[in-house]
């Protein structure tokens, strides 16, 4: 913008400085009449194009102001948009970070709950297995005790029956010897003994 302003200034001063420029660049032999002629040409040029030059200067000044204003507006708008975008990105980043943290916390809680559930399940299974082992051991002991009791009872019954049979045989034998029974009575005795054994 400064360069265009300098150019405009040079253009506006160009008509008025022709004489001085020519005076600087003229040879030493120029006279006052030449200077007067140059001043006249400068006045004529100012009359012919001076108003147009001044109008151009005004237009350039207005254009420069407009460009400066547009540049400032564009800069402000760009800064505003960049600030808005930066805030949006920051909010999105914070939101994503917060969401990621929440999801991580939820995953940790879920994993902790699953681990706790697995631990409780393992403890429950272990207790069940211990209870089953104890119940099986108790059942086996009770079964062995029942078998032993029944075996002992059966053994006692067999011994008692044996003793009864032996006593019966001894008594019958004694009676046979003392009474000298015949074979018919002996056969009846053995038949009776066989019937008693079958019934028992």
C-alpha cells in the first residue's frame, strides 16, 4: 500500500516538478527564457491534466482506503474464524479425551466385575466340590457302617442258629442214645430238623 501511495504522490507531483527536473538535468547554457518557457509548459500541462491527476489521486486514495479496510476486515474475519476453529478443535479434543477416559473407566469396571464374578464362581465351585467330597466320604462311611452292622448281625444270627442246631443235635442224639429209638423215629427227627432249617 505504501508503494502505491508513493507512486500516486509521484504522479501528482510529476507535472509540477517537470521544470525543476529539467532545471537539474538541463545544460549550463540554458537561459531565463528557457526557464520561463518550461514554467509555461508546466502551467499548460497543469491546466490540461491537473484536474484528472487530482481526481486519479483521490480515486487511488479511496481505493487504497477500501483495500486497507478490506484487508483489515479479512484479517479480522480470518482471525475470528481461526479462533472459532481452534475453540471447536479444542472442544472436540476435550470431548474425545473425556469420552475415551469414560470408556476406559467403564472397561476397567467391567473387567473388574467380570474378574470378581469369576472369582466368586471359582470359590462357589470349590465349595461345591468340597461339599460333594465330604458328602461322598460321609455316604461311604455310612454305607461301610451299614454293611459292617448287617454283616455283624448276620454273623450273630448264623452263630445263634448254629448253636441252636448243635444244641438240638446234641439233645436229640442224647435222647436217641438214652431211649434207643428206632430208625423211624430217627428219620422223623432228621425230617423235623430239616424242616426247621428250611424255615429259618
